[in-house]
């Protein structure tokens, strides 16, 4: 049973790919196929294009309240994997299952603006969704951009545009937020601010978040779990573990792994080596571990 007919995606990405002829290969999660707070689950995804393997045996779960980041070199299949998860591309093998009625907010990798067409941010956010002005104002305040409401879309800076696109995705009240390279055209300081904002939204709204990024250090520091993709999953787990993994070092170099050490990853919980969230250890236990050299 297909589920994309029931899933509210912030903007329909099918309009940008395959002339709207995308095939759906997503199914609802049943009580026997997933448990807990899993929002979307992929099993055994294989995809070949022009005789070249693009995805090879991908397994992936994304749960409510966690930030999962896909990293990997150019051409590794990250964006293709996202499109398979969204139902835009049908895999040759494997399946995608999602929670019944799952609402998805999607911020695409590219969003080109026709500067010849005048359009304010307010009008853009009303397109396809007749939301109340107060709702639009509120979501712009939530993403830190209330001042752009009546500005022309074409006059926004890179950071302002990304916040507006994020606001547009949030207007659907998604349970899962998917962001493909959300800091394109944003300076380094703006990148850190946007990733911090995404972390706050995860906490305040209880969202599951799937990020695709090349900005390894800052985004990894904001992530609960990192999945390193190079057609297949090379390694996955908490950021600190992935940064030390030999597969990560081979892909990005020892310098990238060493540079990651300057960033911290602080939450009110901790993870095992696979990225599973575990309750925070009591202060006394932490002290004992430190004394024992753990």
C-alpha cells in the first residue's frame, strides 16, 4: 500500500524531477516492521543507473527526535538516497516503509529564483497553502527571519533564503524534516547558526531530521548520528566514532578527522557506538568512569 498519497511534503519535489512521472515505492510501517519512534525505514536498497551501481544494500532508520546526517564525497549517492526515501525514485531492489500519515517537510538542494518575477516572501509562503498571516509571521519568527516578510524573494541573502525555505517546510507541521545541503550559498558563520537553529527545531517540535551535507565539522557536531555513504554505508554512529573510523579517514583524510576534534557534541543523553540513544549517566557514575580512565 503506497503512502505518499497520505504524506504531506512541504513542496512536491516531483515537479522538479522526471517530468512528474516519479514512481512510488514507499509503504506504511506496520507494527511488525518497526517499533518505537521510527518514522521511516529503508531496507536493502539497490539502484543502478547506466550500468553503474548508485546505491548498494542501504539500510537506514530515522526516528523521531534525532538528527541523522548523511555525509560522503561528491557522487556518493546521498541525494539519490534522499529521493528514494521520498518516493521520487524507485529502487531496483529493497523497500522504504514509513509511519502511517507521516508528514514530511522538504528543503531541496537547489532552489532557483526567477528574478524577473516579483514575489514577496509573504506571497511565496502562501502559495499552495492559504495559511493565516499570523501563522506565516509566527513561523518566520521561529526561524529567525520575521523582518523579511514583505521583502522580495530575489533580494534575500543566501542565509535569509534558506530560512524562508525552512519556514515553508515547517508550515506543514512535519514530523520529519529533510534538508538536502541546507547551507548552500551561506557563509561559514551563517552555517553554524542554521545548524544550531535546526537543532532547536528538533527539540522544540520533536522532529526527526535527515540532513545531507558536505560541511562535515559543524554539521557533525550538531548530529546525533552520522551515516557515511559512498554508494553503500561505509560507517555510521555517533559523530566522534565516525570521525575516527578508517572508512571516514580514507574518504576525507586524516586532517578532516583531526579537525573534527575541536567541536563538541553535548546533549542530555548519550549514545552507544551504533548511534542508539541511551539515558544520560548519573553524575556519580560519570565521575567514577573518569576516575577509572573510561
